[in-house]
C-alpha cells in the first residue's frame, strides 16, 4: 500500500493500491477521497456508478482500483476502507500530500448522537489508528480522575509496508445533574509518541436535563377580595437552554409575560412567565395553565383559583379565601 506522495500527469491513469498480504477474514473494500466532512466515495463494490475500476474483481486480498483520465481536481488523500474491519479503519490514508508522514492519529472521542436525559447510562467510544505496534494504552479520565474502561480492543491490519494497529475503547457513564460542568477525556499512549494523545469532551454537549415545573401565587392564600395577585409559571433547572414557557387563562382571558432564562450555579437554566391580576369576583373558579416545552417534550401544570366573595358585612360564600387547588402535573410528549 503506497504511503508516499504520488505525482502524475493529467490525462494519465492512476492505480490506487491496497493489498492484504494475509487473509485474516473475508473482506471487501471501499475507496474514499479526502477525509472528514469532504469525504467522497471513489469505489464501492455495490455501486456501479463508482469512478474507480477494480483491477482484480472478486479478489479478497487485492483491492487495487484504477482512475482514468486524471485531472487537477483529483488531487487529495485517498483512503482504503476494508470491510468488515472496524470503523477506526475507515480513513486509513494510502496517498498523502507532500511533506506528510504516517504517524498515530489523534483520538476520536464519540458520544451519543442525541442528547441524553440525566439518570441514564450511556457509552462513549474512543478510537485511534496508524500505530506501528500493539503496545497501546488507553486511559479514561473524568475531570482528571481516572475511570475504568468497559472494554478496549486492539486490532491489526496488514499493508505493503507492514502491519498497522488501531485501538477502540469504550467507557460507560451514569449521567448526573452535577455532570453538567464535567469533562470526559480519552488519553492514548504508545512508545512511539513523546507525549500522550488526548481528546476531551464536555458532558454538557450530550446531557439533557428536563425542567421542574411549578405554578404558584404571590402572596400565598388565603387572599382578600380585590387583592393584587401574581401568578407565576416556573420552569427550573433545565438544560439545554431551549425551554419555551407559556402561562394563560381562557375564562376570563389572561396571558403571562415570559422573562429571559437565567443561568443557575450548576450550569442549568431557569425561566418563568408571570401574570398580575386583581382578585375580583370574575376570576372566581378560573383555571390557569402552565405549559413548558423543552426539546420535543411538553410539561403541563394546572391550578384553579377561587375568590373570597362577601355577601354582606360579616357574611361570605362557601369559598372562604383565594385558594389554588393542585391538579396533578402531567408530562405530554409532543405529537409528531
């Protein structure tokens, strides 16, 4: 497998070489141009429109392909992915630009693709490749404190230049609210390296903390007739900062005013919506609703307001005070 820079005249044919010197397991190969987000497929066995042409169709060791009529747009790094080898082999460089040499890659630290609610246990994976020998050590750290890996695998793959090794390690973490400010690190050591390779990930990037929802009044009941009352819908201690808070009453009509979210000491956020009213008779038995939408989940809290109504001096209706009657708070997932 050619790891050296290649220079070729425009219009000529380029041969990309990827050969297994020993058949460890049945395999096929895919060829890619460039790395990262700009990666483009050059050859895939099931893709008849692939630009690359297999030189030895059906071989399980010879995965050379040819590219005809080379142009300046074909300049770049070409990678051979041996299937079903693990993901850490997907970007093995076999053609590099001037001045580059093979060396162990920077670790790739990956978590879940979607944010995860606190209280859940999730797995993180760390992989690195292009090691000249299998003496590879992976150390997991959480806030600089070492934690135990769930599993670490060291794999080899054979090229023309010899055997190369890659490592993939997994760690399981139970997410807690206090992990909002924590940093997870994957540190890789090898004798060929002067210093360790390390990749960090802030757990706040993958954590989701649902809000605590409260519906309350100020002042507290009992409240006299014609007293000024502030009804507040509180969404507290949520993350990320994407909560929408609505407070309203349909009969009589009233709608709260939402304030900006505030940052809490633990890295979560809180937000509220408030409505100020005068406790007149027309608010008697009115139902207030608090809706909090966080990500794709809606949290709902309702309370009914009763008014103390005087019939005459020293006489009252059965409702002796303004009282908020608690109804169960419910969580309703948004319909798609």
